[in-house]
């Protein structure tokens, strides 16, 4: 049974690009952000712990940053039609899990 991939799910809006790459500052390459959105201290460095990365992911899920979404269409729906967004994500997750 093919249950799809994480990129088949409409959300979470601000965390996963269509390609499957994760959109979170702490995992971005080290150094200055060419778009001047993130500080170098927010980006990857060898001193980042697994705990800090997981806390960053949980924070992003709890309080999404809609100023820099991975999925612009989903972000717009999240801001303007939250109930519709939540229903779509719920349906996509159920489909992906084969429920």
C-alpha cells in the first residue's frame, strides 16, 4: 500500500518545501543569510544539539512564522481561512496514513 510521502501533505505550512526539504533556520547552511532574513547565529553550526533542533521544530509547529512560508498557497489559506486549512491538512494526513 502506497501511503504517499510527506510532500503529499498540504501542511505544515511553514516547515516543508514541496521538494521535501525542511524550512527551518537552525538547519540552514552556516553564515549570513543572502536574503538578510536570518541572523548567522540562528543558522546551522556544529554546536547545535539534537535537543535544540527538536525544540525549534516544535516551536515552529506551535507558532508558525507566516512571514517566510515554505508553501505560500497554504500560508494564505492558514491566515485567511483557518478552518478550511485545518480540514485540508487533516484530510491529507489521513489519506497519507491510509485511514
